[in-house]
C-alpha cells in the first residue's frame, strides 16, 4: 500500500512495454481500488506469465494447469491450434482458475494496457466471484482442487501402467460421455473436501488389502434369499433410485466394475462437479468480472494512473468484449454473456442510484438505495444466472436491447410466432423465458436412472422426461448409451416419456465385452 | 501476490495427448494423408500439412436434445415485430432455426495440422522392402551390450548392489560377525550388572566381540561384484537400392516429372525407414553414369537411349561394391519404354540371366504422356519385360501417366506382403 501511495498521481506505465515491476505496480494499484473502494473479498492472487502455445495447452485441458491424459484433450489442442494458426480465431486474453491462490494466466504477447485489463478482470473480478458466490462455496473446494488434480493425474497414470492404456482409455471415454449427467444438482449433507479424497482412496485400498482372504472365495455360498419377493420400492430405496447422477449411480452400483474403474468414475464426477457452478453462472461470472474491470480501469484513469491514450485503448477492447450483435446480424450466435451481464449490472447501478418510477415499482428493494457496490456484492453472492435474470432483468433493459420472444411450434405451418415484445404485456414473459434459457435443469435433458431388474436380467432402466416434444438426438444418444451399457455390463433401456407419462420412444443398448480383459472373476 | 514466469517451462505439455489422439484417429488420418497426396504438390505435402478427417471415430458424444419439439427463444434487436406477428420459416434451414448454427453439430469435418514427421510416419506406415532375407552377421561395429553375469572388477557405475550386499551378508554370517544388537545388549547388561566379577567377564566378552566385529568388516572389497556386459553382434540386413532413370531426349518434361516424383517418394521412404540402405543413382541416355542425388534429381541431360548401358553399369557396380551374398539388392527403373531396336536382345539377356537372379526385387515404372490411356499400345521395353516376367523372377511392372497415379502405384509396389514377410527369419 505504501508503495502505491507514493506512485499516486504518477502513471503506472508508459508505452506498451511491461516488465515484472510494472505488473506488480498494476496489481497493487488495482488491489487498492478493488479492496478499498469496491470492498471486494478475494483469494490471494498468483499471476503467471505464459506464451501463446502454453495458452493453447491450457485450453485443451479445460483451463487447468495439470490434468490427466486422454486423447480428447489432444483433439481439442489440434483443433484450437489449427484455428489459431490460420488466424481465424484469437486466443482468449486470460484464463483464471478457481483455486486458492487464485491463478490467472497472462499472455506475454499482450501489451501493458491489456495486462492491466486482464489483472482487473481476472485477478479481482472473477476472483471475488469465485470466493463469494454461494454455488462456488457450496460445490467447489478452491484450496483442494490443484492437489486433487495432481492425485487424479497420478492415479490414472498408475492405472494405465497396471491395467493397460486401452482399458483405462475405454473407461475414461465412457465416463466422459456421461460427464454432463455426473453431477449432484442438490446439495447433500457434507461439503466437498477434495483434499480428503486421496486419503480416502488410499484407506479404501489399504482396507481391501488388509481384509483380503482368498479362502472366502472357496466358501460355499449360503442359502440365497429369493429376490423376486423384494418389492419394487424396497429395491429402489436400496439402490438410491431414482438417481439423476448417472456416474454416481454407476460408481456405487454397477455390478462388474473393478475398484480402479470406480475410482476413475469418481474422479471424472468430481471434475464435472467442480465445473458445475461455472456452467450455471456464465453471465454473472463474466458480468461481474467485466463490471469490476470497467470500474477499476475507470478509477485508475480518474486518478491519473493510466494515460488518456491507454484508456482509449482499453475502451476499445472493452467495447469489443461487450458487443452484442442483434439477431439478424451475421455475427449473431447467441447472447454474449459478457454483454448481458455487464449491461444488467450497469442497469442495477442505475436503478440503485437514479431510479425512475417504473424501477421503484419493479424493484422496491433496491431502487434508490444509493450504494450500488454493496447491492451488487449481495447479488454476486447469492444468485445464479437463472435467478439473476429472473429477478433483475428490468423493463428498461428489455426496451434498450429490444428483446423479443419467438414461439416455434412445428405444428404451426404458417411460421414462427412472435409471442412477446418489449411492451407492458411482454416484459414478464420475456424475462421468464430468458431466465429459463439459463436454467440448466431446463436446457440439459433430464435423465434419471429409475429401476434395475435385479431379479431378472439386470437390465438398467433410465427415463428421459421429454419437455415440449423435444426428443434426444438419436445418434448421439445411441453412442452414449453404448458407453453406459459397457460400464453397467448388462442391457440398458432408455425410455423417453412425455408429460402424461407415456413412452414416446425407446433406446436400447447391449454391452460389448470391452473390459473383459480386465475382469478376473 | 506472486508473479510467476512460466514461459520457460518445458514445452509440448500436450504432446502426449496429441499422440494418443493420432493413434486413435489413425485410420482416418491415414486416408486423409493419402487423399492429400493425390491432389497436392508432393514437395509441399511432404512438408507436413493440414488434413481434415471425418469426426466419426473421435466423436465425444453426450446426451443432447435433437431436432424437433416446441421451442421458445428470446432474441435481441427487434426491428419491427409486434406481438402476434407470424414470421415465415426461413427456406432450407433444418427446422427453420437460422440462429442455431453455432450449436456445435456443424462439426462434421475435423481439421488440424500434422507436422512433417507425423505426416511422413503415417504416409510410410505400411510400406516395406520386400524379401529382406539376407541378414548377415556384420563384422563391423553393429553390436549391442547384453548382460552376462557378474564380474569382480568393473566400473563403479556398474556395481551390482544387490549381489554385493548378499555376498557381504553371507560372509558376515559365515564368519559369525557379532551383530550390533548383541553388542548393545551386552553393554546394557554391563551397566545393569552389580557383581564386579561378572562384570569383568562380560567386559572381556564385549572386548572380544568388538574386536571381532572390527576384524570382520561389514563390506569387504572381496564382496563387491559388478554387472558384466558382453557385446553381441546384431544381425543387420544390408540393402542397396539402384535407381535407374532414363533421361534421354524422348522423355518429355512431364515424363521426367513423373519419374522424379516416383524417386523422391522412394528416396524418402528408404531414408526414413531403413538406416542401412545404400542408394545408387544411375541415369542413362545412350551411356550410363552413376551420379549423386543432386544431379540425379536436378541435373539436365539429353541424348539417345540404350537401356542396356544402365544395366551394365549396375552389374559392374554390384561386382565392385555389393557382394550379392551379403547384400539385399533392389532396383527401380523408370523409363518411357523406348529403346533402340538393336539393344532389345541384350537388355533381355542381361536382365533375365544376370540382374534379376541377383535382385530381391526389381520394379519397373513406365511413364507415359498425360491423358494417354495406360492400357493402349505396349512399348518395346514393356513387351520385352512382359516376356521375361515369370513367377520365380522378382519383377514388378506398372504404368503411370498422371501425377495422381504415382502414390497408388508406389504404395502398390512396396506394400507389406504376407508372403514376403514369411520368408524373413
């Protein structure tokens, strides 16, 4: 702090070159504003300077600094590299990791202004969000993640040595295919503690080794209870059905998996769970970071720590980042989370400081409270995209963005119906629909394991609840189901049922004996 | 706050993943490489290049919703729609949702760049020199060290720790070296001992024990053993490839281009796949000369045609430098098929009775004009060789008229064959 006070009034950097003391000065100046004026609460920062090739590396292992080996990451790397080499796509300016210390990558090619932008954006914006948002607090363990990944990488490498690369690769392929349905959506009793995971795995194995006695194999089996009389409800309860976390179910109940395969499923499941909050908070996370970097950079400029030229350069990048093309633009693909998040947060600031009568009617709690940063801090802490849009998308913003809703029913032969526009009648409908588009419970197909035919052929039964006659993709589903059957090792049936519980479609898969070579019993 | 400079970290962190991906996509990549060879310029292509493979074998499926169903969607930038308007579905789009092109299923082809090494490895993957049978024990430097027991002298890096400690332990047990615990126990006993007399006896015993343990060392130089290695000669197949090219006036630029392309492939194949292959370049007009590769590929020449001159040159080179009992001899000849009439019988004699019996494999490529149909009139040489060809003689013949035929023909000639590989030891 003392050092930066001395710098006050002086420019943090001149020209576009930077060196490590520059980064330190920028960080300290940003920290002063972020903690002092915005009241942010962040993990300690760790800033890593990397090359563009390393950035590509990081891309392909979903942003993590270390990860286990799998061909799919090589595929992503090749893909990104091809695009990058042809100049078709720029690399992201930064990658930031939800860990403690919070690691942000800076690319060496960026100039000093960009580095300042990235530090403000990632090291303070994202960092604050990671540390304070309730989803991240509930589902992720920032202190433990890097250690856990280290364990995962080592464990999978050891499995490859012991059981062969092919067997491990097949298990991972199957687990990856089910990754989107390998998360707990509702909080359980315990908080995750990834650091305990490695210890638990060792304990499990040690226990197995301790109690192993080959004699048990030779003991004749006792009188078996007839399974037919176990009622459906009891059976379901025993297996914890219905279960929407398919990977969890397989890990616990798949009859013929080896212990190491269960551990691999567990690893994939933990990784999926770790990224689960990020999927639900794209708009908020990026909006927060963008809002924070905008505030910090503007303050730095006001305090004379960034020159006018650099500030204009920053504004140009900032404008690019928050650009939202309209629906008929060639560049349009979807809502830009940076743009939507930033616009909503600016709008909230306006409502808090300078509300209209309409705002007072729609947002009585926050209108005119006059302390935008503390209102926003509360919002950042306790909402996810769906609830954030559902609560805070204001009529003002709907008008400004000229949002409208389309209703596309294949039975309507005339065309697509415009069901709501930015008027009195449309505000709530548009807001509800947009919020729903960010609800992954709505956008991801809801698939549950509902029953296992334990008495008969052990067939696994899953159900997909079809919403709005919107079926699963036929060919993809077949592939995923095949993986699922391989893990379960018996037949798998997936029923698609509509709202009236009627089965509209069925998919069946039979197991291939892929893991036969690794089975001993 | 920490700033860490990661730029100097080891590169290629994802190399392993990349190789796994290539292995996984091997078949598709191989086909893509073949395809790109047929169209592209060989020089460019062999510098590595971009290939695109169908997504099939490397798909990463997940549960996703497909087409169909009732959908609602919010979009920005309304211009003139009012509530209740009906917008016609755009033509041709699947399901009429123009805005969803970015959803990710447009990835039916997967493009990426292969390095030169990767490209060549894949390209040459299933080729080999046929019938590489003569594997002589070379008297020269080709040796590999193999383990051959233990020795009492050697370099410290070869010390066999396990064996040494075992011998030391045997010796210690045999000579009854007192164990440290025994001495320790005795010491304790002395400390606790009260009667003077007994103590003296114990002390004497202790002294004898410590003396003994000093006399008998824990590890003696006698115990030390070293791992012994013996050099065993490695069987090496020695091979020589003769490249015979007609550069006479009757060869047009196009034909020369085809022939050179063929030899470039051959050269790449041999130099990458076999460390111990000699290549002899012979070009001929009405007289033959042995040249270096630079001249062979790029030197200009012109003149009449006498094929026998090349065969004679080859024969004399074999006689002078490559003993057929030690060397696997291969030859690839490229020509437009013209030869002076009087030369025909000599060529036939040479080939049938002198050259072919020495060779493991003799490939003949006849190059033709572009657009010429390869099945029309046969040239003098083709007719001559056709007559000589029999099941016993290792002669293969192909015609090439267009650039895109080069690779298939080459691949055909040098493909791995079951029958041949059986003859290998």
